[in-house]
């Protein structure tokens, strides 16, 4: 049997302050392969802290986190960075694309820090762009794309390392409803291909499309 992609056990994260901020309190969460999870909750409730822990950008103060069956809390920084690069793709509200570069160049930039062979870089970028339905826009400068196309290019960039997990922080926050629908359709397709998706969102339109929904309130997670 396949290990869960995400397995958080009693994870807490506190930030030093007077008094300390308990951003996550005893959070346990299991996300299976090809699951599609929405995380909702008010501003300041701990959503980004949770995403940072899941994305190996931050460490819990206590508790354990297994990613694809690998216990991560005891790993050194280098091993965590390597694991993040091979398993996780990130998508943000602002697309973080370079304006005067073409779509395919932007996607290829995702590999600058990865140790892949340079020769296949363009081919892999073109494949990722095909996967998100952007094959016809590869030579466009990104500042001539619509918002939805920009987010699809950013998703292609996130897919380049063939991650098992896509972590999205308000991915449709800058999109109108038509482009939001297109991105949500793409998430459905990616999930059918076996990708596991976790989305932080304020929008009902987005969270109702996920298979599962959890809510964070004051650092405490509850399943809906
Ligand atoms: P959300 O993403 O749901 O808006 P966050 O996870 O960003 O919430 O923050 C949760 C709580 O932790 C907030 O009270 C925030 O002020 C606090 N917090 C987040 N990061 C830090 C930090 N680096 N240092 C101190 N407090 C922090
Ligand atoms: Mg946040």
C-alpha cells in the first residue's frame, strides 16, 4: 500500500514573543495520494504557517511530519531542500513570472537550482506547458498573457520537477471568475493524473471543488 503523501502528527508551531504565538496547535492531518484538500480559515489563523511546514520551508516546534513516508523533522537543511525540490511544487497568488522573458524561459528557470542535465531542460519545459494547455503560448512574453494564462505558466513551472504534491496559496486570488474556472479545471485534470493538491483559499468557488475541506481557527485544525 502507498504511504500517505502528507502525515502530520500532533504538529505545533510557536513563534517566540511575549506571550508566544501558538500558530499551530496539535495539528494532525493525513492526505492520501491524489487527494485534493482545501484549507480555509480567517486571516491570521495559521494557514500559511501550515503550508510552510507542509512545504518544508519551516519546521514544527513539536510533532512529526512524514512526506511520502519520509520522516522530515529530523532531516538536515540540505536533505530537506533536496526533498522539497523533488516532491513539491508551489503556486502562489502572484505569479512570480519575469515580465520580459518568454513563457518557456520562465518555466525553464525553475530548474536553475536543480541538478538536472541541461540538455533536456527545454524539452521538459515544453512538456509541462503542454500539460497545462499552454503549448500555443510558449514564445509569448509573459506580460502579454491573461491572468489565467500567467497562472497556468506558473503551474507549469511548479510541475517541472515532477512533484507528487502541489501546494497552492490563494492560487485564484488575482483571477476573475472565468480564469478561476479554467485553473480549477486544470487542477481536476492534474489530480486525475495522480497529483496530490493542497489549496489555501478564501473563495467558496474554490474550496467546494476540492474533495476535502479543513478549517483552521486560531491554529486548531478541524475537518469539515
Ligand atoms: P494566515 O496565513 O492564516 O493568515 P499565518 O500562518 O500567517 O496566518 O499566521 C498565524 C499566526 O502566527 C499569526 O498570529 C501571525 O501573526 C503569527 N506569525 C506568523 N509568522 C510569524 C513569525 N515569523 N513570527 C511571529 N509570529 C508569526
Ligand atoms: Mg497567509
